[in-house]
C-alpha cells in the first residue's frame, strides 16, 4: 500500500474510531480500549525506531512507567492543568531515556537492546520498591491509604470523553512520525539504517539522529504512560515489569513495525488478548508461548508482521479484481 | 596490562562500598553478606560466561539462557518431589537444558545465520518467551523451595561460614573460566571456535565444519545455563519468572567483559554480587540494592566509550 | 590539488599505511595495487573513518582534523565498493539526504539534484523507490550523490563492480566529465586497468601500504617495477 493510501486509511480509521469507540457503553471495555490506545502510542515509538533505524528498545513499558510516575507526581504536587503536567511528563521521560541510552548510541546496535533491557529490569525494582505517587509527602509522594484524586483535562472529564481526547493524541503521534519520515530526519534515518558509514559519508551526524529517534520514542512512551495514569488515576508496579517491555517489543514486530495498522494490531494483542483469555478461562501463560513463537516466526520468515501479510493479501485480491 | 584497568576500578568500587557501608559493622556480620554476595556474584558470572562463550562462537546472545535454566531446575524439583535421587535430578536438569539449547541452536538459529546480531538476539527473546510460557504453564504459581544436600554442609574459611553449595558455585565459576580458557586456547575445536568468531565466512572457506563447532558451543552454553538455573533455584528463588530474568544481571556481567573477555565477566559478576549484597547493610541504599548490577553495567558501558566509534564493525 | 603527507595507519600489529605521501593534481587520479595494498584504507582514512597520523590537505586546507560527517559537508564525497543507497527512499530522496546536510552556499553554486540525475541518466526515475532499481542504476545513484552541491574531492571505490564492460565504459565516460561538471578532483580505485587508463591522467600504485610509484598513468602502467608488484609479471633485467 502506498504511503498516501496508508495516510487516508489512517484518517478514516481515526474518524471512525473517535466517533464509535467512546460510545461503547460497558465500563470494562471502555477501560480496556483506553489502555489499548495508550499502548498504541507507546508501541508506535518502538515500531518506527526499529523499522526506520533498526534500533531495538526493550524498555518502552518501563519508560511509560516513568511518564506515568511524573504525571502522578505533578498532579498531586501542584495544581497545574492536565496538559501542562502532560508536557512535563513527556519531556522528563525523553531526557531520562536519553541519559540511559546515550552511551549505547555510539556503539553497536546490540548494546542499545541490552541497556534498555537492563533499564527495564532496574526500573521494575524501583517501581516495586517505591511505588507510584498517590498524593503523599516527600519525593516519592506515596501515602499508605486511599489515593488523592486525579485531575483530568477540562474538556475530557468523563471516561468516554477521555478516550476521544486520547484517540486524538494517538493520531497526533502517528502524524508526528509521518512528518518526520517525509522530511530530513526520516531521510537521514533511512540512510543510517542502510549503513552508518554511508550516512557519515553523506554528512549525516549519525549519533545526533539516532539520539533524535530514541528521544522521540521515549517521548511517546512518556505520553502513553501519562495518559494511562490519567485514565486509571493510580498506577501499579505490576503493570511495568520488565517482561511487559519485552512483550511490547515482541508484539510490535509480530504486528508489523512499518504500518500504523500493525501497531494497532500489536496493541490489541498486548491488551485485549489477555483479557479475552481471562474471559475464556485460558491460562495466560499460553499467551507467552504464542507470542514467543509468533515473534520467532516473524523475525525469521515474515519480517513485515501481520500487517505486512494483510497487505500482501489485499494486493493479491486486488490483483484478482483487475 | 592496560586491558585490565577497567576491571581494576570494579574491584576498587567493591572495596569502596565495603568500607563505606560495612566499615562500622563487625566483620562477623558483614562477612555473611560478603559470602552470600560472592555466591550470587558467581552466578551472575556463570550466566555471563555462558552468554559470552556462545556469543563469541556464534554471534548469538542467547537471552533464553535464564528460561532454559528455569525449566531445568523446575524439572529437577519435580523429579525430586517424586522421590528421584538428587544426583539424577541434577543430571536430568543439565541434560534437558542442553537439549533445549541445542533445539534452538540446530533448528532455529540456522534460519538466522546471515542476519545481524540484534536480529539474532531478538529471536532468542522469542524463544525465551516460549520456554518460560511452557514452564509457567506446567507448574502452577506456588511457593516452592529447591534445596541441595550441600546446603546443610558448611566450612569455615577465614572466619567466614561458607555453605558447601556456595563454595561449589564460586569454585565452579572460577573453574569454568579456566577450563574454557584452556579449551579455547589449547584444543583444536577451541581454536576453530575462535576463528569462527573472528570471521565466519573465512572459517568456512578454510574448511572448518561450522555446524559441528557451533553445535558444541550451543551444547556448552546449554550445560552452563542448566547449572546456573539449578543454583539460582537453590540460592535465590525457585520461581520460573525470577530465574528467567536473572539473564538480565548475567547480561550486565557479560557487558563488564565487553562480550568477549571471560576474566572481565568473572570480575564483573563477582563485584556486582558483592556490592549488591553489601548494600543490605546500608539503611538508605538497601531498598534499591537489586539495581546495583544494572548501574555497574551502565557505568561499565559508559567507560567503554573510550575508543572511537566502530564504523565498520561488521556487527 | 589533494596532498597526502606521511599518512600512516596500523591495525594492531599490521601496518596498513606506511608513510604514504603524494600530491594529486590531475582532475582524475587513479589508485591501484594488489588486494590488501591499502587502497580502500587510504580513502577510508581520507573519509575520516580511521584514525591516522599525517596530514590530508586540499588546496593547502587541512581536513584531517574534521570528524567524518563534517568532511562531507566540507565537500568530500565518495562511493563504496558495494553500493550504499537507502532502499526505503526514492532516488531523489537519496540525493536529498546529502542536500539536507549542505550549507546553502554550496547548494546554490553546485549542481542541482535534477542536473545530477540527468548526467547519470536517471531523470525519469526521480520518484522510483531505490529498492526497484537494477545494479547499474544503483551505481548511478551513488555517483549522482557525489555530484551535487559543489564537491571538492570525490572518491570512487571500485565503482565498476558488477557492471558489464559496456556499462563500465559508460561509467568511465561519466567519470571523465565529473571535473567539468563540478570542478572536483576525483580519486578512482579500481582493478580494471582499462578503466584506469581510460579515465585517470595520473595514478598512484600502492603495495603493502607503501607508495610504489606515482605519475602519468601511461608511464605507470608500463613501469616494470609496477608490473611485477601488481600484475605479477616477472621483473625483466636490462
């Protein structure tokens, strides 16, 4: 599918989603869709980084945790509006990601994967030990009893309004990346992915553009985590375990890292499938086996993931039409 | 000698932590933590060694080693639960771990032979999920304990009490480094493994049977993973998820060795274990002590920056 | 004029470049030598990918201290033994990668992307995805990238790899007009002696990292010392 067709499809999907999805009555499914949308934003960050730069980030969910943490802390510490807290969360997460990744950016790609994996492990411990702010005192802001309230955006107080607000940001996230890809950074990234030597020989400051890419990916993680905090009002350390970061990357690959619908598929697999398994009384560990096998299959034989295979199917059908 | 400078700072760091944190505590007590730290550190080193040996021979950083070890120790526990003799349960664990490692090495890895190391590593991630999923599926979430008869036996060295299990672990880590070093240096297969690491295509051209050498590497890696799993189950916790993700501090130890120097991995792992354990004595830092290995690895990575960025690194 | 002075470089124990000094003044200069002689190492050093001792000067301007990516902005261009174009991008976008990094002045004074594509015969493929090009076209994109925005030094590393003899001849014709199109000095590494003699006015011969000979191409190719070192022909006495 050409790029402009993808963009049109995206616009239509966005309109359809923002009209229909928030109107789904049931509270449980509304909350699942909201958290899925948050993960769409996070997975977008990981997907473009891998697809366009060949960089692997195995700590995206951990960075979501950082974004969520900052969001909650800002919310409880000051009386600033949601949007301002959001911006702070995004910037802090981006800078945090840079600090973690900077040494690895100048080395072989493998080291970035390893260091983000270690960050995921380290942050898992920190979240479990210090927990998430809920209105308490001190730096960590945790108090033993019931949490203080969370202030949502003025225009999006109810759950369905919040979802619509969130979906707009999802579209914004995709748009920002598409903008990057069609201009200088995207071209530099494509050259870096082909060969760092050729990129240097073309005048591209490789470290700078890799940092830019990783920063964008971190910013999206921060955005996702902040929205998750706003949706639930309180965050739990078990959401941000190292295994979740690994699964997120695995499913991004399975879904298809080059296309926005691949990212959506990945988010659905990550969020909705376990819920379905629960409903059907299936062991959640089976999901691990399926996802792991799917990842190996994708990596070895179907590099464009499910989205890519859908593309091929569509092309074949269209071929039959003509 | 210059190569060993970064290792020196690691040792100095461990010493500094010891003095700062345990300075006021009587050696009788701080010694206990030192011992347990040495043992856990040995495990990190072993995990790292398994990773590095395989990486050097095949270019694959097998993130599934933890999961493989976890499956092995769960099987060992189950057999022990059914009354099988301990030595047989250990053997079963090691054999199973080796087989699971070889399955990936012979059936799945060849499909990735010409891809870059990042892709190969991501594939092992998939395998880790599968193996972990199978393990977690078979054994319901429960509190279990894996113990070896050597847990009860102990010896006193330098006024410190070492359980035999811990001595085995520490000794094995050092022993394996020596054995592998000799193997790579003195045997023909070892030499072939080193030339494979150097240039795979060239190695094939001069007639080295790549598949055979790689199989041996996967086998060795599997045995080490199995042993490490058994020991993690005994000394840390018998829980599939926990043991699977012990691959992360093993990676940290591997990084201290720059993914190639076994001595570096050994020193890195030991100091990580010691520092992590000693931090228990510090009231302020004790809650974040599990983060110690990662911080150390991050600093190690940062210090590795020294040279120019490798533009033509074939990886 | 490109001047290399006392260029030395070693990988661990191996001396890759041994005190190489040469002054290239012709529009197109060749670098030849047996495998492992240090030809690619030389241009990698000029590119800034490898550290070395000695100096690299263009028209008396020292560029050896610039980091690699800044050398391109300064005006250094090159192609690699294996073509390096981004499959994800169109032909035009592959050129834009370089234009994005260039200061306005060089873009104004230099060859435009369209002109470069015309010179290499790719004007109709402007918006084609690089992944769909054949080998010859890919090589041409590499060359087009070297022509835009006022290059000062252009280096080609075995640009004829995988090309048929007629394609190689066309390549040679193109390289010959590079100087009139862009004013740049070109260095050409190749094993194809016909291409070298067709295109290069002067040639440097390297062996074991040392400069063996340098001078007008015709003289170099008939020099018995060169023939024995490079072409493996016995040195004839007398």
